[in-house]
């Protein structure tokens, strides 16, 4: 069998890594969200600086870090901070919203940017089905949250806008 068309690795070049995908949505961020992205970039750059450039075993790691750095630089460059006056009586980006569901369970969420979202901590992306159901509502309004586990009606109990 001919090996003329088989690419063999010389062990020196890192594998080509595909770029990390960028969201198609506007990159709205809270001040906290932007600070988190900037801190993450700073930590990443420190990690890159610690890698020995001549170490062959670090090349793949360096390629992955460089890729993540490009993604973070793009996210920071496209960031659109949202702050200032917001409608205190309506759910909007940055709002902390307290809701009650059909079973009477009360939960608090904050609507944040995609990169800041952490659902386990109550931080939900403005692009999520829950946030989309809540945005524009006032206290006392009921929305249907369409979710894989089945639709759920939720009522807005309180709206606040943190100062961060």
C-alpha cells in the first residue's frame, strides 16, 4: 500500500484546532459579566506566559490556550454593556426577578449575558426560554415557560435591578 497520500505527524506541530464558536446574538453584558470576561482573559494570558515555548509537550496546550484567548478577545471586543436607567416596573436585561411557579415554589433569577449565565446559581442568559418569557413582564404578570420537561406557568413576584 502506498503511503504517498497519508499525512504523518512530525510530533512538533500541534493539531489544527477549530475555532470556538461565537454566538450569533448581540453580546450584551452586565458590568459584572464584562469584568469576569476580562479577569478570565488576564488569567489565561498568565497561563500562556508560564508555558515554556520550546517544550514540545506544551505545544498542544499552547494551541488550545491561544484559541481560547482569541475567543475571549472577540467576546470582549463585541461586548455591549447594559446599564443605566431601566424600567423598574418591567423585567429587562440585568433584572433580578422573583417568580412563583404552579406548585408554589419561589425562585429568584437574574437575567445576564450569555457568558455570565450560570443556571445553577440563578443566573440565566437573556437568550434562554425562561428569560424570553419574563422580559417585558410586570409584577403580577404570568408567563408560560416553555421547557423540555413541559410548560410551566410562572408569576412575577418582584423585580429589582442590582447596582453592579
